[in-house]
């Protein structure tokens, strides 16, 4: 038991140290934020790529935010399997509402790739006219200044790719609130620490942009055909080709759907298993960031003045990190009313991290896949008929 207590103490102190590094990283990144916008004359043309599959709650509002961009030269391309996808009807409504925005809807048919999203991206990239391809998830929304900030981020020719920090936006239930809180204060904290310590070697799916010529140089979307974490791989290959992956301080919204406890926890497991097979070393290392759960376990096993003091210090640092991430860096004043949920969010996240070790299968878009080393996908059964 003494060895267990010693190990838990070391891990808890490591978690406390991680929180302090994350706080420092958040403060430093916030100070670097530029409020200046570039001159819109002569800036690069952009093609927004929007892969679609089904119509989740809020999809129309999310997509509409991209039609409202204050930018002189952009187009929006949408891709879905076929006309029966309910997202197609939403896109058609928006195209009629904003006839002056150049758009295209591409029906790709059934994907030959294990990752159908990548196939849609490939088809859109072949039709895109912009110098820069901007890729955003369907559950992301942005303000009208989004593309101006993306253009400013590409001012240096050494920048090959740009990805954005984002705030989690909850749905209507408790579990989506917890998931959104985790996005803003846990996941994004890990991102900015990685950026601070070694620079960006990956990208974030809610918002990423890449020069078209660099995409061709790294093998195009075809190189990611059978991988789940296409965003990570796109950034990793860009970095590996000698180009900078820039983390933009312009904040976008990443919406967490109201899926109930079971749906939300399965979503957490999905991404934990994806990370475990895509970046195994990083996944093990992520366990050392759970300072609050580890120190709570230590307190329950060995209640004493010193374990109580350590737990209080870890909790204080975790709440300080929550404030620096959400209210300061991500500009979300509402997070103050959710401080009391931080312990529950961290315990759920910790449970999902442990669960990530307990299997290699995931269900994605009504299909079951087995995850292989390197984050590759292998269908367990022949492709199912999607039911939206």
C-alpha cells in the first residue's frame, strides 16, 4: 500500500505541475493575441469545405455562420453522399437565402474509403478554386471575421496550415454542459501546453486551413483515406514536410450535442480510443494531466492533513486553469456559473480515459469499425445503409 500511496502522490504532484504549466501557457497565448485585421485587398481566395452526414440539432445555424463572412473572395462547397441526406435540404434553403454567396453542392456517392468524411473532402478539394482550403466540422460555428483572421494567419509564407482554439458550447442537458466544459478547460488546455512546449505538430478538426499546393505535396486527402484522425494526420504531415502549423488565437465555437449520459459518454470513449491508437505515447502521457481525480483517489485511500492539503492545492489550480482558459482566453463569461461542475467533468473524463484502454471498436455514423495501429480504420461488417 505504501508504494501505491507514493505513486499516487507523485502523479498528483505531476498533475498540479501540469495545471500550473497550462495556466502559464494560457496567459502567454492570450497576451500574443492580435486585435488587428489585415487589409482585404489582394488577400488569398478561400474555399470552405463542409463535409455533411445527417442533420444534427442546430446544423442550419452553424452552416449559416459561414454564409455571413465579411470577406471579399470565398466560396463554400458542401458534400454529401446523396440527395436523401437531410443536410442537403438545409443547404438548399441556405443557398436560396444567400444567392450572392458562391456555393456548390457535391453528391459523392458511396465512399470507397474507410473514412467517408475524407472522401467528401477529396471530392470538394478537386472542385475548389481557392488558394487556401478551409475545413470545418458541421458542429462548428464562427463569427463574420473568421476568414479575415485566417487570411492574417497565412501572412508568412512559412505557414502551411492554420488551426484554431475553440470554446465548447453546450446543448440543453447536463451531459452536454460537462462535455463542453471539458472541451474548453481540459482538451484545449492540453493543446496550448503542446503548442507552448514543442509547437503545433497536429491540427484540430473543428477548424483547420491549408494551402492547396501543400495539400498536394503531402499526398492529398487520399493519404488519409483509411484513418480516423484525419485532422491530426493532416497537421502532422504538414509539419513533417517542413511547414509551420500555426495555432490561431481567434476563437470559434464547437457545439456539444445533447445526447444524454450514454450518448455523451460513448462520444468521449470514441475520441479516447481514436487518440489511443493514433498517438499511443501521448495517450499514456495524458493520464498524468488528471491531477484532480488522482489527488481525490489519494485522499480517499490515505486521508490525512497532507493529502487534504494536496487535494485543496490541486483543486485550486484546476479552478484557476478553468478561469484562465474559459473566461480569459476563450472569452466565455458564463463559465463562472459552471465551476461547481469541474470535479464531475474531470471524473467523467478520467473514466473515459480508462475506458479507452478497454477495447478497439467504435461505432461511427451507424457503422462499426475496428481501430488498428496508427489510427487506421477497418470495417467490422460490410458498410451499413445509413439511417439519418
